[in-house]
C-alpha cells in the first residue's frame, strides 16, 4: 500500500502512537523497577522532577490521560471514513507532539510552568481538537 492510499497515513500514525506509548510504558516500568526497594504499583511520593523515575512515570501517566480521547477521535474518524490527508497529518502531528513531549520530559528536569514540554502538550491538544472537528464535519 502507498502512503497516499486513503487511511494509510492515518493508520500508520495511529500505529506509531501506540508504539510510542508502549516505549513509554517500558521506560517507566523498567526505570522504576530498577530502584532499590521498588514496590510494584507504588512510586515514592517524595520524588519530583529532579528524578528520572518521576519524569518517566509522569510521561507515561500523561499519555494515559491524553491518548484515550485522541485514539477515540482517530478511530471515530476511521469509522466515519474521514481518513483523508488532513486527518493523517493531524494524527502524525499528535504523534510528533507526544514524542517531543516525551523527549523534553525525559531531558529537562524543571518545575517551571509553562515548561518547554507544555508547548508540545498544547500542540497535541490542538491536533486532537482538529481530529474531533473533522469527525464533526463528517457527521454533518
């Protein structure tokens, strides 16, 4: 299949998002499990942004908070047949925003607000709104 085939751009972006989510899960799980005295299902409440364990955990948790809505919108777009160029570009924009968010969260230990990762988060939010708008337009 060619990337220009309807749905391939969208579906390949969804696959990339799922793989990224899996990578975040592994990084968060392995980082936490490697800590002395690690207890499954618990993270030390005294950790903060200066700890990579905290940042890896928060990156994964942030994905748990944002991905269900985005994936729901992307799957709805698929069900509605709205898998054209704009949907695919927005899905890939969301992927790149989540990748940038992850890299920035892993690399920069800051409690500043807004932090550099906040801008990546906002880009992902705008992509999510864009896919929801495409779904709405497809229904009208």
